[in-house]
């Protein structure tokens, strides 16, 4: 009987959702008009849905240009149809929207929007200004349970405890045209890629680290692969690195293997000044292999801007990616609707829709495109097993900036 009782308690504890607790404080920094202290993932819909329907509307902010059609044509209509709540959709320049939200907070005014989709690079500023509600969204939102816990609580070196929920994941990679390079012989390591480039001059198209994110991602990934030693590699996760430290690191012996690699690579490749330039050279047959963003290449293939013979892969040593996310602001005018919208946007169906339309990856751990997508869609993506095993988090932005500057000053201008 005692064993049965203990087992029952264990099951109860494993299935009971606990009330949300403030992140980094002993109290919540916003008052939505309902008791956050009793809200759990179990009672979330029972409490929030009636309140949200009573509010009847919400304002959603999006910092991007590229996600407009997805939100306008797919996601927002789906949310409105499911809950009967009207969404006012606002898009705008990210830095300006951040300052507007901060100004509203300082003046005691309501937040301009009830749910935000912003760049992960905005997180340090918005956190320091106290405009993000200190809710552990990955625990509070019912759909948060399926998120990768590390990604859901840490972004760009900021350990935020879940106040910034991942919505969009992006990934740099290598694309290749199977009309020229078949999948069985495509180079899969950095050294093999260099050998192939030497044997096929001008056919490897590389975006400059200062000209597009895929080039910066290639440089970072190469550094992760070539730089050895704990002391050297510590810089890659030093999120408090100073500009002076980053400049010194770029010129240090730690980076010599990376700059030596580029010294051999640059004479035999075509260097472009932008991600689209690289893809366009692949499209017109001027190149066979190139650096890319997975979501951009996925989109180009789908729209016929790249041939359907193009495939994507991650180098065996790993390649960097990142992502952007959602948060609930302090002082939302329609708080229940805002929270409901955030939960909806990280649901499995919505994340699958986002991936199928935009090639935008998810932090959910229960998504396998091969189970739901068409073979044509799956072929446009990085293979699922590669993404799971080889995707790595990018370096601090300040370090990347100085590495790119060193590349330009010491390799391009020689």
C-alpha cells in the first residue's frame, strides 16, 4: 500500500503544472488584471481564453519584412478563426519600435502592442529597460512544453529564464547543384570543400563575411572547426567580450588556422557581397556550391529562383545558426489576448506551417518535416538528421564584427 501511495504521488507530481513564478524577481513586473501567481500551463486555456474573447482584440508587432505574407495570409487569419479575436498587425523598423516601447514604459503609458516578434539582438536592450514581462513563457504557455529547454531559456548568451520564447530559427549552410555535383561526391568537411574549390576554380561561391549573413556564418563555422584549445575557444561563448578584446582575438594566433584557410580559399572562389548574389550565381550555372541561409535557399527553390536540383547540407564539423523570438510586454492593453497569441504561434501546426512556407526552423523538439511535408518540400531543406546533429549556436555579435573587419583589412585588401 505504501509503495502504491508513493507511486501515486510521483505520478501526480510528474503531471501537475505549477503556478508561474517571476523570472529573476520575487514579484511580477506587470499587472494584467488577472492573477499571474495562480496561472499554470494546465489551467491556461480555462483562464485565458474567456478573458481574451472578452477583450476581443490585440495588437501584434513584427520587426521583419519577410514574414509579412506569412502573418497576413496564414497565421493571423488562423488565429482569428480559432478564437474569434481580431488582430491588428503592425510591422516596422525594429530599433524604432524598441524605442517606442521603452518610451511608453518610462512615461507610464500602455505598451504599443500586446505581443512582440523581435530580433534576438534586441533582447539585451529590452531586458535592461524592463519592458519585457518576467514570465517563464516556456513553462506557462501550454505549447512551451515542446520547446528545446536550452533554446527557450537562453538567447545570444543572455540567460533570460524563458521570457523570450523562440519563434523563428535560422541556419547557415552549404548548397550545391546536383546537376554538377552529385550528392555522393559533394564535399562534406571544410578540408574537402577547400580541395574541391582548388580542383574547380570559380565554382565555389562564397559570400563575404561583411556582405551577408551566410558569409559570416561560414567564417564562424570555420572558426569552430579550426580553432583549438580551451583558452582560444572560450572567446566563442564570451558574451561579455569587449571591442578591444575582440580586436585582439581576431589578430591572435588562435585565429591563424582560419585566416590560413581563407588565404588558400579566396584565390579559387568567387566572392560575393550578398546572400542573394551567391544564390543567383548558383541559379545561372556560374557556380555549383555556395554559402547560404537555409530559409532563403528554401524560398528561392520554391519560387523557381533556384533550380529544383539544388540541395542543402551542413558541413560535418557543424555550422552556425540563430533565431528570433516573441515576448509579452509590460503594460499590455489586451494581456490575455497577447498571451494567447504567443501560445498559438509556437504551436506545432503553426510552426509546421512556418517551416513549410518560409523554411523557418522551429525550437520544438517534436517536428520532423518528413512526416508531414511533401517529398519536394523535404528535398528543399537540410536533412533532418543533419540539422539535429550539426546545427550550432553562433558567436557573440561583437566578436563576429571584429573578425569580419579583420578579414576585410587583412585578406581582401592585400
